[in-house]
């Protein structure tokens, strides 16, 4: 019985250590999962609890799902920090339609991004569609097409992505 309790205790300690990985940085904790309530208030996609911090460099924090994504989905969340405050957030979604530009194959993407003011309120939205045909009006798209938040949400929803 004591051996079982010891193994259970070791397992719990290991899980706690795993869960606290990357939380030693106050910015990771503040703008990671702890910021999800604020994201909900602002209409931003939540950071998923099972995602991993894949980049932490020069004020950039990027989270992505564990494992390889090979289908339509929510690809990453990236937060930029300046002067210990959130500066911007970008959420990248990938669709299922492929297209070619300059001889290279790509997959359609939507970016839902924003900039923050000093009070952590959104000061400006920056939403972009990448693909050859704008799914909102069907017009040709030669590069990044600026779209509204409502349009970005509509496209992501039409791809079957829930966030």
C-alpha cells in the first residue's frame, strides 16, 4: 500500500511540475491561461489549456496545439509584449482549401489579430484572409485581404472550427 501511495505522490508531483512548466515567467502566466477571462470579455479566442508554449523570444509568446496538425483548425495564438504589457495578439486558423501562388502550394488562412491600449482594451483589429478567392464576396485575392472581425469569424465558422 505504501508503495502505491509513493508512486501516486511521485505521479502527482510530476504532473504538477509539468503543469507549471513555463509558468515561472510572469508574462507567460499573465497573458497565457490567466488572460482567458479577459479574452472572453473582448471576444478573442481562448488559449486552450492543453496547448504548449512553442516560442518565447524577444517579447513574443506563441502557443500551439500538441502534436502535428494536418487538417483544418486553430493553428496558434501569438502574444506580443512591450514594456511588460500586452501589445498585440494574433490567432491563426487554417482552412482546408489549397491554392497556389508563385509556384508554391498554400492552405487558406485567417488571422484574427488586434492591438491593445495601456488598459488592455482592444485599440485596433487586424483581421486578414489569405487565399486566392475571398470567401466573403468571391473576388480574386492577390495577397492578404483585410477583412472585418465579423467576416473572419464567419469564415472560420464556415470551416467548422469552433473556438
